[in-house]
C-alpha cells in the first residue's frame, strides 16, 4: 500500500502537487535546512518507508480499525502517543475546526499526548479558539502546506499556545480530506532530540520523520472522514428506522419481483390484522392479500419499467375478510445487495365510501332538479 502511495506521490511531484503550496509548481528543496521558514514546504516525493516506519504505521492503522466501536478521542490519543514516541516529541496535539451557533469558525483541542512526568495541557484554554488567532496557520495549512520552526520564531500570540506543549521547536501538519481542511497536528520537541549530542547542522525535523508524520496525518484524516461518514450513516439509519416504525401509515419492504416481506411497521401489521411475525417472509398471495391478480401484475410491470409508482389504488383482502383500498406509492431500492421495494400506503376505503355517498346524493338531487314539473332556480344574493 505504501509503496504504491510512494509511486503515486512521486509521479505527482513533478506537477508541484506535493509542494507546500499546491498547484503553484514551486520547487521542492533538495534537502532539509536547519532554519526552516514557518511556511516553507517541507516535502518531497515519498520514498518507501523503512521497516520501523511501517511498523509504526501498521500499529496506527490497527488502532484506527477499532475507531467505530470505541471512543474516537481515546483512539486518537493512542495514535498520538505512538507518533510522539516515534518522533521523540515532547508533546503532540490534535486540533479540529468547527462552527459555532452563529456560523463562525473556531478551533478546539480534541486529543493530546505528553510523555510521563510532563506538565499536562490545560484543555479548557485550548477550546473555541477564534479564527483570527490562528489565521496565518489556517491559510498555509488549508492549501496543504506545513509550518515548522522554533517556538521563538512564531508571533507572541501563537507562542502562548505552542508553549503548552513544551519543547523549543514545532512541526504543524494539516488534516485534510478530499481537499477540505478540517484541523491540524502539532508536534513539539527540543533541538537536541533530533540527533546525537554535538551533532552539527542536523535538521530539527529530519526528512524521514516528517514523511512518517505526514503519512500518519493522512491516515488520521481518512479515519476522521470514515468516522464522520459512518456517523452520518448511523444517523440516517436511525432517522429512517424511527420514521418507518412510527409512521401512522402502513409501510413495508419487500423483495422484487418476488414480493416476499422483509420488513413491516406496526401500522402495516394492524392494517392487515396479523402480527408482524406472520407477515415477514411471506408474499401477498400467501397472505391472501391479492384481490385482483391482473392489477398486481400490471403494477409489477410499471415498477419494473419506471422504478416506482405514485398514488396507485390497490384493493386488498384483509384477515377479517374485508376488502380495503390502499393508496400506494412504491420505489425500488437496494437492501443488503438485494433489489427491494419500499412501499407506503394510506387506507382510503372510508374516504372512497364518503365520496361515493356524496356522488350518489348529488346524482339524485340533479335527477330531481331536471325532472320535476315545478320551476326551480338558484340565485346568489349579494
């Protein structure tokens, strides 16, 4: 997977895709400098990672596999610990952007890690940070760049946030998904943690470490997207289930074209006069619902040709022997890789009876009006 990723990134590097400023074609520095500017691109074509990097990334992916069934922030905290230990960081923090009730963009700390014995981060002071406080960061990170440098080289307003992580240099990586920027990772470390004691002209953030952390940030970004999509899917499923089961109108999901019931709501069971257990798994013909076989065959043909039907009257036999009229709308859908028919109906038997009574009364009045030998007129008085 990572070898394929490396080849893809290498192919794109010629177009300036992986430069700190996407799409500008800026040249990627041939080596890492000690005095990195705050918005310098610290990037280049990804090379196949070392065995150690693969081990770290594998452990991170193992943690992310359980993201759905566990506390999201706890999983991210374990991933940050793995990255912090691997990069010899003094602290690691994950921030996400979000909107407040007025639609303003804010930034909040979601997860953090620091080695044992370090002073913990006061999370209350890292919540709901206004956009203006980190405007410069957002502009660089939103276009795929990274921020790196000594803490003292940052403006004073930004130093107050970075100092809480410890260390004297930082590396800030964006969290992006499908081109959308939604947060960042901050890594902090001391200058002598990068290499051996007395080493000269060694970068604080070696290229191998930066590439490892960038790859990990991509994994976290994808995990965040998947978690968000799964959360939205669960919310949609819960909303549909609530609507389906609490609807006052009969609703059912049947296989198509066989017509075997898979799901029915309580209103459908009450309307049919049978418990749900007797309905699920059986076809309308098995339940004696079919009043007019030609009508059912015509409806199946319309659904097959158009994919749906809308407000079609269907006569059905119920368990008590009555014939009821249902105004039905149905649409083909997929459920567990199976073509199914979602149907909702409204019993209009009484309404049709009332309309028939009114129509008959109107016909009788008209007959009397037209055949009586006495002069009758209707006038509007104003």
